[in-house]
C-alpha cells in the first residue's frame, strides 16, 4: 500500500528512518511494526509510567540519606 503522510515531525522521522536503515529494515516494515506496537499498547490499556506519579515513602528513622547512599554505590564518590 502506498500512502502519503503529512504533518510528521522532521527530526523524529529522520531518526526513525536512520534506525530502520541501521537495522536493514524497509521504512514500510519499520512503520508497520511501530504502528502494530502502538495499537497493542492502546488495546491492552497498559498504563504509561511517569516519574511524577511515584508516591513519596517514609522508610523510617535512619534512612534519610538512602538516595545519597544509593548514588554513591551507583555513581561512586563520597557522601557529603
């Protein structure tokens, strides 16, 4: 099927086209796969996770610097 699509964001289309070329997939096949994945996501009603939706949790006394300690383990460095 040949179609014309108007109103695409140029930068997104260029990245999409480049990725398809990198993976040796035709643009039509890549677009079909992307549309199929989008339709499946909508059909299942899978929620989109957002960082802003996370609830603040009090883990109790002694855990006030837990995020800093995790950052030290993950990224290295000293605690301030």
